[in-house]
C-alpha cells in the first residue's frame, strides 16, 4: 500500500468518527488503518477537532486512560440549538397545522430524517452525563427522534407497544392514564427480554400534554427494575401547567392556537435559549 | 478570519456532506464558507472523494450542470454489503430468538441505530435511480430502517398507522389481508395531507411473510394516486414462496428454524451476495 497522506487520512477519519457517535476509537485502530505513527494520528485528530470547533460542527474529544481514545459527540452550540429550535417553532407555526380538537399536525416534521437528527443531537447532549443504557419510547410518532437520540448516545432504542404482539415473546403489560379528549385507561407493553434489571433508561417522546404516557413509561420501567435517568420530549403544551411527571426537558412549547390566523403558537423552551 | 488551511477544510467539508446525504452542495457554498477559490475547493473535494474510495466509506460525487455541485451517497461496496448482511444473519441466528408460533425476535436488532443505518444505506443504494419523493412504512418495527433509508435518500418518511388518530386530521383508511396466524382483515390509515397525487413512493418495511401488509401499502398508495417505485424489506421468509406482492427486494431470508439448536436459519439474499 502507498504511504497514506494526511489529506487522505483526514476525510476518512472524520467519516469513521461521525458514523459511530459517542463510541471511543483507540489511536491504535487508526494507526493500523493508515500505517501511521501514534503521534501523527494524534496530530490528525487535533486538526479535525480544531476544524469542527471553528465551524460549530460538533466535538472530537480525546478520552484519557486505559479505555481511552477519541470520540465524536454532536454537542450543538447554544447558537446552533437556538437556530434549530427557532426554525422548528416557525415550521410548526405555519398556518393549517391546527386539527379539530385542539391537536397539532406534526407528523411530517417529527418523521423527517434531518429534523429527527437535529432534535436527537440536542436531546442527546443533555444526557451524556446521565449515561443511559438505552432509550425508551412509546410507538409511534416519537420513534424517529428517539432513534436519533439513541444513535447519538450509541445505545439501543427500546419501543413500548400499545399491545404485546405475538412476535415479541413474553411481555410486561401495564395500564396507564392517557390524556387527550377525556382521560382514559390505556395499555402499554414491552417484551420481557428488552430491558434488564438495573439498567438506566432515558425516556424520549415527541409530545407531552398531560404527561400520562410518559408517566406510564416511568411506571413500566419500575416493573423492569430499571432506573429512569431522564425524560425528554420535542414539544410540550403550556397547558395543563401541572403535568403528571416532573423534570421533563422539552425542546419546544406549544402555547396555544391563534384561531384568527389559523396558526399554532410555538416557541423554543426557555431552558434551551 | 485567518486563512483557512486545507487541513481544516477537509474535516469540516466531510462533516457537512455526511450530515446531508444525497443533497447537492454547490462549490460556491464551500467557497463562501472557507474563503477559498473554486479550484481550491474542487481539489479538496477530489481529496475527500479519493480517501472515501480508498477506504470504502461511500461516494463523494460531483454532479455537473446548472443545478450541479457535490453530494455524498453511502453506496456500500459489494464487500461491505456482504459483511454487513453476514453479520446481521449471524446475529439473527443466535439461539433464543425463536418465539412461540414460528416468530423471530428481531426488535433489538431492527431498532438499533447503527444497524438501521447500515440497512438504510444498502436499501437506499438500490433506489437512488428510482427517485422516490418519500419513503412509506407501516408502524411500528419498520420505522427505524425506513427512517434511515429516507435520510440516505434525503426524502421525508411517511408512516401509515393501524388506526387514524385524532391528531393526524382527516385520513384515508383501507382494509387489507394480513397474514400471520390465520388470515385476517386489518386496517391501515394515513393522513390525507401526507401524500400528494403523482408523488413517487418507496415502500420499506422490516419483515415480509405473505406480503399482505406490503400489498396493503401499495393499495393505499393507489388511493392517493401515488406511484410505487420500489418495495424493500430487511427480512423475508422463504415460505410461503409465493407472496402477495412481486418485485420486493429483501436484504435477508429467513429459511426456517432449527428446533434442535433453537436457532433461526437466516442468510443474506442471493441478490445481495
């Protein structure tokens, strides 16, 4: 193999780090791949890291110690977070998104890949230190954002279902109080084998109104003897002010609807501005 | 701003291209960002492209013409496809994945971010030329793979539901024949506003047995006057041999179960080997 030049290494190294967010790569791995000395690879990493810092593209971090190496975390800057959430609030405030019954049409936005990715990056950045073992969501609309959050954290995604399907094997089922138009009892189920006792759960969903579904997920984790280390959503409603669950981080707040202009009033959450 | 060196540009440019798969960036965009001449940026792109080729990391393609520029497509090589599918087949053949009723436990694999990403890259590569306007899937288990396929193609994901929920507005509902334990009539629904007449749909799901659900999605698209340009799944079963839908591309084939070793027999599809 020809000697590989720095110019060639930089693009390849960037690609590999970005493809495995939050996963630590040893310098030796890159040394072997490029046939380069550790000091050389280390300089390469500094270059990529400086370039990411300069253009607000995320962090390339060096982790010291025996299990050390280098990893990529998206870690969007406050300016980027504010820009992303501002853009989302604007999209959600477009006329025509109001649905009968005080609902907001969000499916096209929550299931758009680059939006889910951007939301996932912001949410993941809140929970690196909580070291979750997995992300839990409830089908259906939260899945894209939860998946991207899980991918950024490099942990599996676990999806609770409305009913336990035959093809998931034995399951734990709970009842919970769902909000919406009048309170009602609903069921959520999760495959027994999906979660191990003592694991740390990060709960992510797209929307919170009363907080009933999120509270249900917390209760479900209790059945599995798992610890909930955080709860994050993309949008929460300003009303009711008191939710069934406290400490939920929300990217956006739905203040209400302006009936005259046929628009939802959505703004970035105070804690993200 | 200091003059930005090539070493700094390469990492940043790679990051930006990877973050927006299949989206064309003009050279002017990078010229403005880096304060560099077009010829310089063009050389940068050649360097990243060569490095990606050399290490099998995807393609950085230059697109000629008025709407031209540069874009990233994952386009895994046959060797990489074979390695990824071989690894998936092995994981799915682990003992203990057989469930009562001839089902296979796949949820942990299909909802794992990097697996969904890898499957999405392989599926997307099959359909760039079909130019879909969106990816359609049916809740729930196909969502992660469909989302990643959509993200690779830079098109939206559209999710059909088992029932039309109040918060999605007016919906089109159809009945379809689902397989599984005995045939039965099921319902799928999709928000009226999710698809426009004349749009091109790529249907992606995690699993095909009889093909009833996929056929349902094809029928649903007919109601919307949308054209189905392809159908892809992660796993299909070898039996029944005749499916309700032809021309489905499957990454993996579930041949059956070995009751003695408590293992599923899964292999990469012939067309991907």
